[in-house]
């Protein structure tokens, strides 16, 4: 049986990808951002998932304003990086997991969540930037350490799905994963956010109080977050802050009670707040459960030693 062992929340700011691709990671402005992901990469190397489900949004790369699926699941064998206007990012082609993806599609659609099945899809910074942040910098001739099942969510044109719908979809994805016959250890990413607005009179808006409250509730009280209406995201977190509903898909796929093993928050990166969190499931199943628990304990101790666990740039 496959098991979701952990959830990862991460911003997917495009400028982070540009900083990586153009060798700027050691510049003080960017070092502040990248240093917050060093522990996460250590965690990922220790955890060694078999597959990652990555929830992200497409930024008019694979889809355009002519056609925007609410939930689009990538069932292909591979997903090339998209040309976002200045050529594809110099990162490897993302290998998919068609068998698991098709299984998720069947289970979730029969549970009445209407996914769009994508058998061919390019992926943009929304997915590849969090992959770099968690897996490290990998050039285009290398290989990502595990296959990925992409799930693209519409948060670019009104109406996006509600937070509650996203949270419940996460639960359906978990059910699907747990009915997959192979012993796979799966991590799920929720990406986007945190607070930001890229245009209009409030361009540059960042609301750290809102962001930290969101991270606290994501860890301890996600059902409260699932009730937040779109208008509150728009008012408090900016027009693009609505991306945060995607984190609720990740959270819905986890146990009600989780171990928060790492958190990082800094402002700004470009004009965006950067947030990152790693949550591990309490319940462990399968032959590698002990290892996952060990990872949580190890990182909790590391976090306790390195107070404060919230890193504010
Ligand atoms: Fe985005």
C-alpha cells in the first residue's frame, strides 16, 4: 500500500528560479532566501520519497486564458519545462508516475471530484521552483530524485476552487494513494503564496501577520482555514494570495494531527512573502514507517536546538 508520509508547503516565486538559473544564490539578498531551505533539503535527502505529488498552478504556460481547468492531473510519463517567455528553465524534464497518477484519477473522479486528465503537459516555475528549493539545484542534464504527479489548480481566473473544496480533494487524494497496491512512500507539496499582489494600486502588498497565522493554523487547525472565503484572501493576502488555497489540498491529504518539523518565513523575495513548512504524518504504515518517525523526531530536536524555528528575514 502506498502512504503519504509528509506534506510540504512552499512558495514558488519565479524570481527564485531566475536567481538560481543566473547564479545569484550567494548574493546577500538571495542567500537569505536560499539558506532557509538548507534544512529542508537535508530533510528531503533523509526522507527519500518514492514519489512526490505536487500541487501548483499554471501561469498561462501549459494552459492559456482560453482554457483553464479547475483541477488538472498530469498522467504523462514526463513533463518538459515550459518556455515562460525567455526559454525553458535549465532544469531536467520532470518524470511522471503514470500508473499512480491514473490510479489517483480513477479513485478521485469516482469520488466525484472532476479532474481534467492531462496526458501531455509542460510545467512552469510553479512546479519547478519548489522542486529546486526542496531537491536542490539540478542542471538540465541531471535527474530529479523522484518521479512527480503534478496537479495544476486554477487560481488565475475567478472563480478558483474554495479552500474547503481543496481540503476535501486532499482527503480524496489520500484515499486514492492508500488504495494503490505498491509500497510507495509519497510526499505531497502545496505551493504558491504567501501574501502578495503583483499589480494594481496595492501592488507589493505583504501581510506577515496573516501569513504566520495561516502557517500556525495549517499546522494545528486546518479546518479553520478551510472555511476562509475568497474575499478574505483577496483583502488580507492580496490578489495573488489566493494561491494559498492550494496548500489546503496538501493539508487535507495529511492526518488531522501532524508533526511540524520545520518552518521558514522571510520577506520579501521579489514582491512576495516566502513561506515554507514541512508537516509529517503521525500515523505511519508500511515497512518504512519507523524511518519516517525517526526523521520527525530528529528534525524536531534540531528545530528545538535552533530556536526560533520561525526564521524571519
Ligand atoms: Fe504563482
